[in-house]
C-alpha cells in the first residue's frame, strides 16, 4: 500500500530564516506531487505541483520554491521566511490527478 | 479558469439532525467535482466524486452529493449526522480536458453538537 510522509510535523522559525520541508511517498511510482498551504480561514491554496522529476509548476508567485530531486521526494524551500508564510503545509500525491492523497501536514509558525 | 464557492464557512448542527453543505462552481468547460474531508489536525481525504454517469453520488459513511449542471452546484448532505462527522469539508473542481490539478473552495467547518 501507499504511504506519504511529511516532516517535520511542527516548526517554529524566525523571520528571515531558511525553510526546508520534505515529503516522501512510498509504494508507488511516478506520482504527481503537490504542495498546498492552508492558512486559517483561507482554504487550501495550491503552491506547486510536479508531474515528474525536475518538472515543477508554480501556481502562486512568492518567496517559496519546490524541487523534486527523486521520483517520490518533493521538497518545499525558502531562503528567507516571511510572517505571511505561517500556515499548515500539506503535501499530496496522485496517479489520477483528481484523487489526491494527502500527508499529515506540517504546521509552520514564523515568529 | 475554474472557481469554487462554498456558501457557508461554518455550519453547526445537532447530532442526528440532517445537514446540507453548499457548493457552487464556475467553469467555461466541463468539469469533474469532488468533496474532500479534513478531520482535526489531519490531511484531507477524498469523500466522494462525480466523474460521469448518475448525478447522485454517495460516500461509504452516508454522505451524498448531487451534480446539478444547470445550477452549477454540487451540494453535500447527510440525513442524520454523528459526532464523528465533525470536520472541515472542501468542495473541489477540475476541468476534464488537460487538467492536472484541483481547485478547492474555502471550506465549510461542520460542528456537531450533542
């Protein structure tokens, strides 16, 4: 069976510090991968998605970036965090794009 | 582009009462429709989907939704809710041709009171 992991589960970082969130999927090959951000009262915002290694589509201009160095690994990064980057970050995978399977999420607080 | 509007940000109901969560979408092309559920402090799970065929779809835990093309709606309901249904519910849409992503609504927080 397939599983998706995200770490860390929670993170508190000061403004201006770097960020690296990791997502890995087990039990499947060549999945589509997604990063979402969920801010309080603002629903789910798609940040990046990837249909293959090295292929990243950005949905929202911001100070975040994503990389897919391996087939089942998806990384969300920032060189300098802003207060507005606080939120709940969710990684998801799918084989059919619409039936997405979500990870447990990372709660990021920027102070 | 597609967009989704969930008309209620919060819906409080009593246990065993019926509930309807409303979802309207906008799209210039044909779409697939979905409801996802997020239990507290967890990721989202697919609850039910409309791809084609019967416009009435059901989930394994008693929720139903009906695709109404003329009203561009995909409302979710359940005849009798349980405490365990407390969660946030997201309506989502994708275009059928050439789509690689979902567009989500803002979510509706369903709170069940005993």
